[in-house]
């Protein structure tokens, strides 16, 4: 099943309320509205947030919701289609920021974090390039005979800061590339 971010939030809320009914735990309307609350959404429910802040203690609320989510997920993960629904819903929420995800994380329900993998894969070219720079620099400065080079000591000492600068410069160039990609990605998300 494919989820939008809104339908994924509603899926998690339905699992939460279903488990609360099963366990005989009361979840009132404000607690349900706070579960899906997000300040960055198109229309944040500030009324629920104000009422929650005045009348509720977040620790017991988070503990109650965390336990309900943990039990709901434990029951559902036994059925492959239900487990797949949880995974799909959490994947749809990978770029979302809402209060319910705090309790999902506290319940230790595994989330697919594609952003981390994209970041790590994006770092592979930087790491490989830096290793090549360090390797060549090490051999030229400290072991030039390995490349059959006969370099005077004074020249090798002059090359040492050049390789340090090259190492720094490669990192700076990759940083600029990542910044440009991030800006373009954010601009495309806003349109």
C-alpha cells in the first residue's frame, strides 16, 4: 500500500487508537490531535498545542503513547502484510517532522531513513578522492623511491603543505557541491 504523508499519519493514529481501545486506555481528542501535530504543516493545530501545553504533562503522555505503539507494532509485525503497511507508512513519513514520530522512535519501531543512506552514498566519491590524495601525498613525500623518484629532501618538505592544501581543497569543493545540491533540492521541494 502506498501512503501520502497525511494518510501515513492517519494510519499511525488509527493503529494507536485501535490499540488504546484494545487495552482499555483512554485517548481523548486533544491527545489524538497532538499525535499528528506538526509546526511545519500547512495548517498547524495550535489550538490543540495550547490546550495540551496547559492541561497535559508530556512525559506521561509520551510514555502512554509509546507503550501503545510498541504493542500495536509487536502484534502487527507478525503478519507480513501489516508489517509492510507499517514500513510503507514510516517510509512516507521519512521527510516529515511531527510529534508522533518522537513516540515511534521511543517505541523503537524501525524507520526507513533514506536520507542517511543518500548522504552516505554521496560521501563515497569524497572519501575515495581524499584517500587517493593522501596515498599519493604519502608516497611522494615519505616514500618517493617506491615510484622511482629521486626528490631532494627540501623539495619533499615543500610538497607536504601542497598535499595538505590539496586535501583541504578537495573537501571544500565537495562541500560546495553538496551545498548546491541541497539548495536545488530545497527549491524543487518548495515548488
